[in-house]
C-alpha cells in the first residue's frame, strides 16, 4: 500500500491533519521478519501494507481503493474486491443448450468480464500492488441450468479458473445459488 497515496486520499476526504500524523507514524518505519520451523529471518523494514490483524487495515484499504471503479458493479470489503456482471441473451453467441446445461461464448463487444479484469490489473499496477490471479475466480450463476462460458479470461497472462462454488464474505455461493459447497 502506498502511504503517500493513502495520506492524499485521506486529505481529499477532509481528514484533519492532526489525525493523519499518528496514522503516518503507525504505517512507516515498521520492521517485519519471517519464522519457519523455529528459524527466524533477519528483520527488514516494511514500506507497504498494514500489520496483519490491524483493526484499521480494512478502513485504510477502503480509503485507498476509493478510486478503484471497474466498469462492472463492484463490492469492496477489507482487502478484497468482488465484481459482478449480468450476462443477457443479447450478449451470447455460439449457444448450445440442453435440458441441464448451456454453453456459449460472449460477443466481442460484450467482454465486460475481461474489461473489468484489465481495469483492475491496471489500477493495481498504478498503485504498486499485485492482483493475485490464483485467488481470482469466475463463477457462473444460474437458477435454471449449469452455465458454461467458452471464453477464457486472464490477469497478467494467467488464466482465471472457473469454479462451481466460491466464498464471498464468508458465505459459500454455488453456481445454482443454493449456498452449498458443491
């Protein structure tokens, strides 16, 4: 997390300067180390992020990510971001449907999922952050059928996995919206 940008964002939200100084002090000059199998590394100064388990960390993230506005509806919580997109039949091409399954591709002008991923990747790059492609997942929800999109989506040249169930704010949501892990 860039401290300078966070401080600028806070000033932009009319935070009082006497409230910002302790925050800047809290975030700067911290040291960290790693412990593995009873071995402890040398300590090194940390210039990014907030201490894990910090009560204020989620608030700092929400302030910093205030200008993260992907071209799809988005929910930001703590250090996480989730984007949603509703696909209508007018977006679909190469549609194959059976009683239980539907498989299709998206028309090139309706690649909103990939646009949102590119936008988020660019925002992360501009803010010295990394979008973790391994933790980024695509889930297709439908009340009627199993929905499969043929298109592949990627972040930083890494393919995004399509899953049948995912956790969102601690709740498991499955592809049929039954809220049960598959």
